[in-house]
C-alpha cells in the first residue's frame, strides 16, 4: 500500500547561504525517506521569505517520516555550523 503524505513547516532563518540551505533541507528529506523506502518518490520545494523557510512537497512511499522534524533538524544543524 502506498501512503501519500503532505506536510508544511516553517522555521526562522538568519542570513546564511540560501541556496546551500535549500539544497541541504531537500537532500535531508530525500535521504531520510529513501532509507525507509528506496523506491519512494520525493519532490520538495523551498520558499524563503522574510527570514522564514517554507518547505512543502510530495512524498509517495510505502513508509512515512516526520518531514517537518527532518527539515527543522537540518536547519538547526546549519545554524550551528554558522555560529
């Protein structure tokens, strides 16, 4: 059975490299779901506006992840690297 999961999250960000931040978040979400289901289909998009990162996307997989937590953890990790 294929689960369809939609998610939305936002996280306040500082002035860091936006492209690097976007790519890191997308890769983290893709990596996490592919650990559980290598045949999954993941499409994520990041929109940055007024110091917020809006992450939205579509995951089609046989398992689920907490994509919001994955994204927030990755952003927090990026902040630590810039401190």
